[in-house]
């Protein structure tokens, strides 16, 4: 076959129709085993490798941007089930991909970083990640991906600078830097704790078991808003959780606290 030659769509259909119902492998298992053993240890020359690479370029261009069907994915998954790579093969893969000691080498990290620069997630991808995070947030699941990892001081500084101000997903216009109002005093905080029966409104821990006074949290994170409907009692652990994912916590408290207070009113009536 000539280099760069492609079958027409009609020819492809005929070939596909002719192969339907036939075995995926034209050779017998014994023949395939013999071929596999005869090719072991064979090393291709640089020229041969270049010829193989050039031959694959047309195929790579053909498959670029295409997606495998669910049936095809299922067949590949079933075909790979039970297969185990040899230790020699695993070591070669680690060396080729710069994955040493369970972590990527500095050179591999640099390549991954450069390859990812300028890339943006599609809207569909963003939506999927958002839905996954929402499910984890609702169920309280956490994935300890950073356990055992220690960042350098330089890396910590980079992360801190990247998440400062408007670049932070929890940025709310700088209201966290505003001072508390004079009305938000010890007397008001004690009244809020009394109203909440001296219990954390997230985990239910009583103040006596907390070994310290419950924190009074601003639901909308606005220190200037000292209305009782905007204040809630939380234990130290739950209060620290609310520093992240602020929009989600604000939504959570706004809905759940309103429902709780409605139930209390109905019982009182």
C-alpha cells in the first residue's frame, strides 16, 4: 500500500461488512504465541523507528479528536481485566515517564507544568467537576490526596499569593477585613448561644463538651450585619470548616436554619 493512502468510505464499509462475525485475531493462539516469542529482545534501528513513526502519523491524524464508543470502551476494559504487568515492565514505564519512588521527578513535573500552561477546561468539564464537588460537600466525603506531602516554603508562598484577593474563589469584596460592630458584644453572643440551646448548630455538640464557649458565626460573613437571624452558634471545629467554600456554607445555613426555626415555631404553637 502506498504511503499516505486512505481507503474511501465505501471501501471501509465493505471491509467492515466482510469482517463482521469473524475472529478478532486471524492467527491462532499458538501462532500468536510463536510470533510474540520470536519478537522478544528485538531492537529496532533508528531508521526503522523513524519509518514506523512516519507510518503512524496518518493514523494519529485520523483518530485525533475522535471518541471511542461505549461498546468499544467496554471491550477494551474486559480485554484488560486480569492482566498484570511484569515488574520489569513497570520499572521501564516508571523510568520512561519520570515516575520514581511513587512521585514524579522534577524533570517530569516541569514537562507536565509546561504542557498544561494555557489550557482551559471546557464548560462541560467544569460542570462535571462542580457537580462532583457538590456531592462530596453534601455527603461530607473528603479525599486525603495531600496526606504525607510536604511543600517547600517557596511553594507555600506561591500558593498563598495565587489565592490572595480577587483570585480566591471565596472572595467576597473584602468584607472580611472590616471590623466588628460595637453591637456585636459579649452580651449579644451569649444571647445567641442561649437561643441555640448552647449547642453547635452543625454537629450538635453541646458547649459543655466543647470545653470552651461556642463561637458565634456570621452566616453571610459580613461583620457589619449583627442581626440575630444572621448569627449562629458553632463549635471551634465546625467554625474553622466555614472558612473554605464560603458560598456553599452560606447557602447551606440560609436554607437549613430557616427550616429548623420554622419547626421550632410550629412546636411552640
